[in-house]
C-alpha cells in the first residue's frame, strides 16, 4: 500500500507522467534549449521552429502538457504555449483546461501590467 501511494504521488506530481517520463521530458526540453543556443545567445526563431516540429511528434496529451509546463516554468512562455496548444489539439479535456488556464494567467498578467 505504501509503495502504491509512493508511485501514485510521483505520477500526480509530474502531471500524469511517470517519474521516468517526466525526466525524459526535462531532458528533451533541455536539448531543445541547448540546440537553439549558439555562443551563449538563445535563437528564439530557431527554437520556435524546432518546438513546432517536436510538438507534432507527440501523440500523448500528458507529454505535451508536461513539456509545455516545463518550458513555461523556465520562463520560455512562447515555446511552452506551442506544446500546450498541441495538448489542446489532441482533444483531451485536461489539455484544453491546461491551455485555457495558461491563457487566463497571461491575460491577468497583462491586465495587471496596465494598472
């Protein structure tokens, strides 16, 4: 029972992914970032193109959500949005809610900046 609780807590903590899948998502995100960094300068256009290609290879909503949230947490909102949109397009309710919450958060931040 304790072992099952431990496994379940790891899955829920990592947005529906097992710990191993979540680590793989982190590795993929770090790879995307390193491939788009030349001489210490991050190439946003190259990263967006690569993120679009990579996101289309994903067929699981939770993988797209996981990578999107990792990118947003790293401050790369524009790239994270690509993966969250992919989760939305995969059609699951969870992905749609995640994308909606992300958009509402960005809208609230924008409105707060106007005050």
